[in-house]
């Protein structure tokens, strides 16, 4: 596959070059184990070259007419459309995404690029009144300068673009470090698309490396003024600590333990559809996935029977097959971890309504209920195809259990009474809650982010203006000011 031979390189200052580290990242197909590429890691010296290239390129880009900047994003959409089949094949091969998942991810990337076109015009200033006679206050929105972006493996193309595109649109330059499991779809593919769309050299640099090689250099380096990180809360906490020590702002999109609530008046069939999608999309490797399905006891039996029946029908297998719903987890470590979670739940007394087995990186769905209330599994993120059904008595208990977690990213509430559902949703401690829908939702123009351990800051729409620009106050004294001495 040409993408894995042509793009298995570092991209620094517009040039494609090998890394010079002492070891290689091996890019594997998680379904069949095929070696896709071998990439020598970037060193701290190459990271410095990339940041310095971004620093040199950024001022001219910030001065570029916003209407000229938006043409790059128009061009990027055309590049994606002209290469959609190759990009689809790359997503399926590199991360085991199903064909429907790849189609959704590519569609959303194009939508976020369209939003970036609008964002070029969003950094608007203000003229504010002054308490002093003859004085005019002007407040400008300037780019922060250079943004460091660290992206994950689960939706690598989309999540990288969610930070890279708005940062560029607002006049910044970017250094992007993709996850080691998705160096192409989460990294060099993004650079290639923008490069082919006419983005000047140095504005997007991609380094494929690991903390074992570069330590905290990516965050500590003096050039970047903001770090956008998506990943686990454990790593996110470390990124936030290092960034704060170096006076850098952070945008953190971290893990979750989202809940989907089924109230006693819900449309059970519809709630089942929403819950199956919310838990098992992308093999459950999604921060918004419904880890916990909280069901009122008055509809528990009906919901559980229909839910288990639907999950049993999901096809696990080759992600290249259009009939497949669940492909492989990203690597054997994740597959082993999910298997261990199910084993732990069973040891703690959970009842297996479905017990999915692992075959290589393919892990069939498990549906568990009866987990004891003090189980740690009810409060942590499960990044795989495991659904926990929790029966409750009434809305009050449902809200209490939904909030009984250190996380707070997403949620959903199902009720025939929309206002009742809305009232429950308002009480859930999460950044995003959806009434009569899936827990999984993302829109380019709507704030995206979580509460508690699920992150800091927001992406999407006008929120990214706050994330990737800084305010500057300039005043003009048109008369003569008087001073006390």
C-alpha cells in the first residue's frame, strides 16, 4: 500500500526524511499482523528542528489574508475526495477500523475542514470604552504561535485534524505527534493532505517518536505555547503538570466512563439501538462510548433481553468485509487487557449474559450485569467491547450512579418525555449529554470536552478560538493624559 511506503517518514519543514533515532517503530495491521511500515524514530534534535521550522513559518502565515488561508482547507477537502479509497484502505489496515467506521471518520474530517474555513474569520477584535477621557481600547485576538498536538490511535485522522485544522485556521503553526500505532493515518497523512492542498512548508511538521526517545521534550520545548493532547487521563495528567511547570496552556481531551440512562418510559427498542451503537462502535475504543448502561428496573427485563439479542448478532471479523461490525482491537496488549477486565468482573460476581472470547486481537462482545457496587470497573474506562448493565430504581438512583465516577465526558438519557429526559441530563456531571440519542456525538460547531478527569478546555467551533489564540490589549490616548507625578 503506497501510503505506508511513501508516508512512513518524518515531515519536517516541508521535507520528508527518515528519523535518526536508535530504534524503529513497526506499524502493524492489527487484524492480520501484516507489517505495514518501519519508521526510525525522531530524536530530540529532530523535534527541535521541527519546532524551529514552525516558529520560522508562523509569522508570515499569521499575516496571510484569512481568505487565502481558507483556500488551503478547500483544497484539502478536494485532496481527500480524490484519494478517498486509498485513505479508507489506510484506516482499515492501520487501526482495524471497519469500512463504516472509515467512512464516518473521513466524512467528519471533511466537515471539520469546512469548519476551519469559517474559523479563519473568527479571530475578531473589539473596541472597548475607557474610563479615561480621549482613550480608545482595542482588544485583538492573536495566534498563540506554535501548537503541539499529540493524538491517539482510535480516530487518528479525525482527532488530529480536530486540533491541527483550527490551529492553522487561526494563524498558528503546528507540530503533530501521532500515536505509535497509527503514525500514518494520525500523522503523516494529515501533513500530506495539507501539503498537497498548498499549505506552505514548515506550518505542519510531523514527528513519529516515543517518550522513551524524547522524554518530555515535546511539551517542555520553549517554542510551543499550547499543547493539545488526546489520550488517557494518566498521561494527560503528566502532560498538564509538565506544561504548567513551563507556563503553557493545555487542551486535554481524556478518558471517560460514560453512561447511557434508560428511564422507565423510554422507547425500549430505540434505546437498545442507541445503546448497542454507543457501546460497540469502533470495538468500544472510544472515549464517548457507553461503558455503563443504566436501566430502570421496570424496563430492565425487556431491555436486557433485546439488547443481548442485538449484540449476539454483531459480526466480529475482518474489517475489510462490509458485513463486519466489530474488527480487531489496536494491539495484543489491549486485547489482553479487555480479557482481564472480563475475568476480573466474573471473579467479583458479575453475571455473564454474553461472554466474548478473544482470538488474536479480535475480541467478541461481552455483556455483564450484577457487578457489585464497590467494583472499580464501574468507575473506570473500559476501552473495548464490554457492556455493563446496571439496574436502578428511579431517576434519582440513575443520576447518582451516572455521577459515581471520576470521569465526566459524555452521556445519554432516553425517555418518552423529552423534558423529563432533559431534566435528568442537566444533573449528569459531564460536558456533553444527549437526550434520546447515542452517547457518541461530535459536531464541528458545538463545544466538545469533558468535566472532572475527562479533561480541560473545549474544542470545536468558537471554543477553539479561546484555545488557540491569545488576547492583546492596545490602547490609544488621543488627547493628553494627566499623571499624578
